[in-house]
């Protein structure tokens, strides 16, 4: 389910299509991670992006 903007009364003249968080989540998932958004007290969002640790290449010495 995509992230959604709330009603127009909460946008305060903020332009945009509201696609940013959906794009962030798609990129995170493409790399095996996840993106979550939670409302902050007083307004705004806290966005957390979690990605798996990079694998260490095996050297052939």
C-alpha cells in the first residue's frame, strides 16, 4: 500500500505529488530493505530507512 498524503487542509500550500516516500520505499525494497514513516508529535514525519549490511567480498589469496 503506498504512502498517502492527508487531506488538503493539512498541506499548508506544500506543492508536490506526494510520490517521494513511495519512491524511497521502492528503492529501499529493491536493495532488500524497508522504509517506514510515523507521525511526529506537533507535525511532520519520522522516516526510517533500514538496509541490510553489505556483504564482505571473499578474497582469493
